[in-house]
C-alpha cells in the first residue's frame, strides 16, 4: 500500500500562565502550543509545490541526511542543520571533583543555535489565538452528606461534599466561606459578610474532593460557597491565591 503524505495544519496558539516568580499579579508567562510538523508533512508540502519531484526520493534523501548528521554527532562534531542553525554537543550538568577526569563527566546533550534566517522566520510570526490558563478550583458537584441530595440544598451544621478539580485548600489566605447571595443571584463580594468554615470541620481536603460541615448558626438563605486556595499540584503552591464561587445553594 502506497504511503500517503499529508500537509500539516497551521495555527499559532499561545497559552498564558500566571507568572509565579513575579510580585505583579497581572504578569504572565507565555507557552506556545506545540504543533509538530513531521517529515511526512514536509514531504507532502514540497511535492505539492514541485511537480514531478518524487516524494519517495525526498524521503530517501532526508533519511540519508539524518543518518549522516547523527554519525557526525557521534564523532563529537557540531552539525549545521540545513542552514537553519547549528546543533552542538554540551556537557549535561556540572562536573565535580578535585581532579576531574573522563569519569567525572556526567554525560552529554545537544544544544541548538538558530541561524539568522531561522530567527528572521520567528520575527514574522503572528499569533492566531491567545488562551489564559485558568488555575482556579473547578466545582462539579455539591452533595448534602446528611441526606445525599445533589440539589444544592444544604443543612445547617451538617456535612457537605464538593467534587471537582484543584479543590484542595492550601496556603496562606486560603479557606472556605459561605457568601450571601443577593437579589441579582450573585454572591456578595463584601468579604465582611462571609461566614467562614472552621478548618477543624474540614474532614477531607483533596484536589478532587472537599468534605466539611456547614457552619453552626448559619442563617437560612441562599449562599455561594467560596473556595480560595494557593494549591497548584503535588506540593507546589501558587504565588497568589485563586478563588472559585459555586452556584447558589440554599441552607435550611
């Protein structure tokens, strides 16, 4: 069966992550979404623009060049990569010892310095899409542990379970609160009106699950459950706390 060479899709997307190394709350680090163009994709593009050129001959020559470049690297040489830049050998990590020798070298890795032509290609790029990564907690389900209902009807002084992602309450200024919901259906932003959930009543504090008690004495009414945390992943914490507010729940 003949091999099918196919052109690659082309879109430049940048995802912005909050900069945890800056004191500025609105500082972000951009990561370009990696869309890998394969050898087959490039062969398809070349064949399309050069009628009469055999895709299989292009593939054969590319494989010969690749093998020769690897052979040169194995011989300890830097290699010019088709005029796009230089691939070179660097020591992987620090070399320790009073009299370091061959056995002290931890290994090698490849570095790459782009050519002026390659850098010029980068200078002409335009972004198609920008996405701001959201590290806030995500609330999927709210369960009244007392009667197992999931209708967001909670009971004062009884247990509630929340499932979702990035829920773990961790770090300075973190916590869980009940914020009164106004006539417009939104939770109050005035934190002085919020009722805190005591940390002693949080029996389960995991990234995908929270379990705690509705505060004793909380007045009947509608509330938004506020979750604020610095949790990122594993033992990592965010520089700034992030907040999520649930849809309105009723407390009786």
